[in-house]
């Protein structure tokens, strides 16, 4: 493999890694749950647990953050 092709592949891999990190940091900063991170954690630490679908995961995150029913100011 030529050196310039190797360098290109290395740069693409670096860009991919950095962009993934930046996306995750932005999501955490704004409180958006990360489904891919949830799945990786679940598979690594709780392999027998059922995996929620992405829709269920986000519904659970919204429920956890805002609660159910109407919120009251007083």
C-alpha cells in the first residue's frame, strides 16, 4: 500500500473518531440521549437485559427528564 493512501485512511479514521466524539459531546451538552452509547453499555455490562428500540429509548429519556402529566409552577 502506498504511503499517501495509508495517510488518507489514517486521516479519515481520525476525522471519523473526532466527529463521533464531537457529536457525543454536543448531545450530552444539550441533554440529548445517545442511543448508540446506551446499546454499547447494555451489551457490555448487561448482556441478558432486553434492548429497547430507539423509539422506546427516546420515549423513556423524555419521560425521565420531564416526568409524566402536567407540570405545575406552584
